[in-house]
C-alpha cells in the first residue's frame, strides 16, 4: 500500500499538472489562431501576386498597342513628308551665294570706308 501511495502524485504535483495542462490548452489555441492568420496572410499574398501578374500583362498589352500606334503615326508622317518633298520643285538660287550675315565669300578688291557721325 505504501508503494502505491508513493507512486501517486502529491496534491501539489497534481495541481501543478492541472496548471500545465491549462497552459498547454491556451498555447495550443493561440498556435491554431496564429496558424489560421498565417494561412490568411499567405492567401492574401497569393492574391496580390496574381493581381501583379495580371497588371503586368495588361501593361505589356497597352505598351504594345501604344508603340504600334506610335510606329503607324511615324510612318504616316514620313510618308507625308516624302510626298510634300516630292511635290515641291527643286529651286536653284540665282546669283552669288552668301553665308551668314550676308557677307560675300568671294574676296572684293574694293574697300569702303564707313564714316560715322558722332
């Protein structure tokens, strides 16, 4: 009988065991709550990744359309310029050529003296 009583936990030990069991239940509940919050955050991250991929694809499509339109406008402008250039007659200037400031490029033997009135 003494051996059986010696094997059984004392009052203090059984109270301590109950406290540990209660803390274990609380921690388990907290851990489950955190695990569900983690799952929710992971699903939200996946949604954001999906949204980013969708927006990146949409941006590529819009850029493609924009550059196609830009190319088309540029080709149209070049076509109009070439047509306008082809329709204008080529005019050759008559007389002496001057460059910048109206000075003649051929040297003159005549020199003129300019008098200023002060």
